C-alpha cells in the first residue's frame, strides 16, 4: 500500500486490511463452493430426469423428469442471475467542472495531488451537498483493472469552510486516492451487489418460478424443493454479508484515520479540525433551509440561490451559539459541541464507516503537525463566479419540485425576515440557557404552598449546573435504552460505562443501579420545575397582571397527558395497514380494512376537532385543510374487486402524515406558549419591555 512520505500505515490499519481481504476471500470460496454444488445438483437432476423418462416413457414420467431436471436449473439460475444485471450509474445530480472554468480550484487540486504523491482525479464534480468524497465506477472490471478515481465536492461544503480548510479536506480525500486498500472497497461493493441481488432483488426470478410451478402440479413439487434450497443459500449469504461488511467497515475507519494524518501533513491538523467541528452545524443549516423551502411549496415560493440563504443560517446559528467568527465563519469548540452530550456509555459501533468526530480530532492532535499557512479566506473565493454556480446548483435542486403554478422567488431580505420570524416563534428564550431545548416541564402539583417573600433569581434557575443535570438525566435515559437494545440484540459482548468495562451479562444489574439514580435525579428536577413555576407565579403577582401562568401549565400538562393516546391512533392505523405492502388474499384484505374502520372513525373525529382548534391554526395551510377535509368526507372503499383504490389510499396516508405532524406541532406550540410567557414575565420584571 502506498504511503505518503512521513505518514506510515498503522499496525491497526494493516491488521484491518488483512481481515477485510480474508473476509472477501471467505465469501468467494463459499460462493464458488455453493456454485459447484449447484452445478453438480443440476447435472444429477438432469441425468435423473432423463433416466426417469427413458425408464418408462409416459406422461407421468415425462412430467416428473422435466420437473426434476428443472430443480437444479432453478437453483443455478438463482446463483448466476446477478451476472445479467446492468450497472447504471446516475450522475444527473452532479455538475462536472473543467480546469478552464475554475482555474484556481484546479490549481489547488493539482498542488495537493502533487504534495500527497498521487494521481490527479479523472473528473471533478460539483454536488449540492455539505461533503466531499472520492468515487469510481465499481463495475465488475474495476476489481481487476486500475481505475482512476473521481473527486466530488459539495457546494454546501464550499459554503461552510475557508480555503485552507477546503485544502485540508481535499488532502484527506487525496489520502484516499493514495490508498491501494480502496480497491478492497470495489470488491466489497461487488460482493454486496451479488448478495443484495440474491437476497432482495428477486421479483423477476419469483415470477419465473411461479409461472413454471403453475405450468403443472408435478413441476410445483420440485419448485417447492428448489425454494427450500434457495432459502438455505440465502441464510448463508446473510451470515457472509455480516462477516464481509463488519471487517471492511473496520478497515474503512482506519482508512479515515490515515487520510486525516495525510491531511495534517499537508496543512497541519487545525484546518481539518475546524472544518470537522463546523460541518455538523453547516449540515443542520443546510437541512433547515431545505425544510424552510419545502414548507413553501404549497404557497408557490422558492429561491434562486439556496447557498446565499445557507450562508445566512450558518451565521445565525453561530451567533446563537455565541461563537467567535473568523473569515466570516464560526469557530466551533469541541467542548462546546459536546456540552449537552452527557452519555457515559461507549459501545464500539462495528457498522460505522467513519470514526466519531472526537476520535478523529484526538488522532489529528496527536500528529503534532501545526497549521502551516496562517493566511486564509472563504473557500467561495476560489470560484470564478460563485453566485452563478450557486444558482445553477439551486436550479438542479428545485427542478424536481412540482408547484401548482409558477413559483415566486424570495429575495435574500424576504428569506431572512421569514426565517428569523420562524425562529423567533419556535426557539426558546436565551434566558433558559438550553434548559427546555430537549425537555418539557415535569408534571407537579399546581397547588402552591405559602409564597415566599421574594422570587428566586430567575437566571439562577437556569444555571449551567441545572442545565447539566437535565442533560445528565436525558443521557442516563438514553444509556438505559441503549443497554436494553444491546441485551436484546445479543451481538455485542462487552461495552464501557463511565470508563469501566462491562459484560452483556452484567447489564441487568447496571440498569437497575442507573434506574435508581435516574429516578432520584428526575425527582430533583421535578422539584426544581415546581420551583420555577412558583418563582414565575410570584413574578406574575408582583407585576399585578391578569393571571395566566397556571392556565398555561395546566394546558401543557393536559396536552402532554393526552398526546400518547392521540398518537396511538396513528400507530394503530400504520401498523394495521402494513398488509398493503405484503402479498395478501383478497378476502383477508377486505377483513383487514373492516377491522380498521372503528379506529379510522376515531381518527376522523380527532381531525375534525383539530380543524376547529385555534392551537393548530398556524400549522394548517390551505392545502392541509383541503386534504384533511377531503379525507374526513371520503367514503370510498380502499379495495374494490381485485384492486386497491390508489387514490383513496394516498389520501389516507397523506391524512395520517398530516395528523402526526400536527400533533407534534401542537405539543411544541403548547410548550412554546408557556415558555414564551415566562420569558415575557422576566423581561417585564427586568424593565426591558
């Protein structure tokens, strides 16, 4: 394997590479052995069929002889059918870049390739996303012939990093270029294609088997035997899939560490560290912008530059986090990023293709190679005309959206005003210091004891200490649930909790201990939530304004109590409709829909109430109201004769999606009204209003 000078392959890398190659060889040997046995079976079945017919030529022996011969042929076809599948690579979402179009970018790319000591990319593509990657055509011949790799750069990534950070990211990708172990990925890709084809992509094969079995009752006997043999082969393939992929993903994680070290050798570790820490925020910002415009489809609104809006949201999130800005981008601190992650459970994720960000940063810092080039600028400045490129990629995103009429284009100012108004209506006041971001007020008695002579200092109620306790409780609950999953799955033998190694057999005892600690902590937080209520109640009385706080707490507790029952309607219907995606007899389909009618009537009653409830007014646009109204008044059968009524089913599923979205919005709105009112009380008492 090729190494950049000064960046050696670690023993762990070499070990994982050996295990990955051994796993692939195991699959090849097992597959060839199965194929050989299938060939022998086919020859024996064909010979047996000929012998049976020759022994006594008559209809019965001819039918049985042909059926016997087909048994082996059907198994052989199953094992070889993947060879006849076309490998179609869709690159319609990518834009190919040329050196003449972007000379500064290609100058950087070529200089990095020279420094790393690897070949230039075959092609450079621009995508819409917040990432970069190396890829190549993983066809059958790529396993044997040298294949030049392509480089893909996400425009969302370019929007989120500086020049030097982009240089470090590309150096990381060229680190992959230099890894001959990437060839293992081609083998794994093709192995997975073979396994997927034989496990899941069997619709045309099943039709062939069914037609053959229906030709004659005699044939169906041998078809049933062939199906049993194939199911046995599929069981073995599932075991091989796990062995191959677990070992390859272990290698993949080591490849990431090695590529990070190569990046550090080119730029120093700081640029890659900064970009790794910021990318989560940048990705959240990109998702937020996409979600914003997804909700504008019904009102026929779009943007001509998604990346301009993305840059605004990145800045807004950075300012909300009180980050320091360098080159107009927020610097994210590892400690700040992990502030709310209080989990003490560490489980090696054998199915992860990348190490965690903290693991990567720890290894990067261990290189000790400090940043070489201190001068920097936004990566957007590398492009000849970044705005034109951004608009081109934005058009690619929106060309797949179906609008009822020609959409209006929001200006930058209109987007920023609408986005900030939306954030103001959904985010919680900075007063709370993140206390309510992922928790709701715990239930407590609203009957107050004798009021104190003065209110508790409100900022102290939401101190870092109390916020830490809230997130510790959230983490403990998550750790307990993860342990339950480990216990049920049985594939993980050991794990670490709070720095100590535990066996799976010790989970029950550890869970019981954590449950006692969690109950005590939750009780403490509940008492604190009651103190928060008392303090704001006192503020409300001091301000001599109409009492509303108790009613808002009461509304929230009532909605919270009713939420599970309301959500159960959705769960019952979704679970009850699972047969729609399965092969089911006509009579059973009718019986299933009849059984769901009482639950569906309850859903329609709930939806009728929602349409009249002011709580849901903001979440109900005209399209949603029309859709829900059509569903409530719909009396069409979902199944008629021998076919589903696709239009009626589509209306049902749309109503279910809208129902659960409105339930969640109602919960958030009830909580937001309570929190917003408390913040208003504090602002009035502080004289800021």
